C-alpha cells in the first residue's frame, strides 16, 4: 500500500505542477484562467483529502477564495478576474495555513515589483492590465517549497 500511496502522491504533484504551468502560460497570453484546467485541479485536490486526512485545508481554501472575491468586488473586477478567485480556492486547498499567507505575500510582492518595472522600463501605466494568475501560482510554488521555513523565520524575527 505504501508504494501505491507514494506513486499516487507523485502523480498528484506532477499533475498539479503541469496544470499550474499551463494556467500561468495561458493567463500570460490571454489574461484569462481557463476553468477547463483549473476546475479539474480543484477536484483532484479535493479527492486527495480523504487519503491525506488534511481536512483543515478546506476552510483555508474557502477563506482564500473569499479574500480574492472581496478584492474582486472592491475593484469591481478591474483589479483581478473571477478566475483568480477560483485559483485562490485551489491555493488554499494545496497549501493550508500558514503557507497561504506566504503565497499571497510572495504573489503581491512579485506582482507589484513587476508592475513597477514595467512602468519604469516599458512605459506601461497603472491602467495596463497584467495577468495576476502567474504571480499567484509562483507564490503557491514558493510557499509549498519553503513556506514553513519562511513563516518561522519571519515570526522569529518579530518575536
């Protein structure tokens, strides 16, 4: 049984990575997150829960989606799209607490830095649309790989 679980877990992470990469490329090109890729990834992440027993990620996913929905509402859809909301659900299901905070910090920081660079170097304006999905997915990757050490380092510095 251990061998099957290890193989299934590897398959899960490979599919999640490949799907995330496809979403990032598509969003960069079309400023749109395709539900045809995102929804199966959400379903796959939900299917993993009975095996992993990590049910605590469900409220994190819902709160993550609610956070992005609130941003979408406040900006009247100009700050981000509805696909980002569903992507937030996936991020919460994959990461849980507190890695979701590291992911958002990374996403907003890298997105803002990229925006500033585009304004300074390429002559873009604050009204120029850029895809936010790739930044969210980059944040998810950073948080999955190094989220816990980053979280501990940050709170260790504060306390």
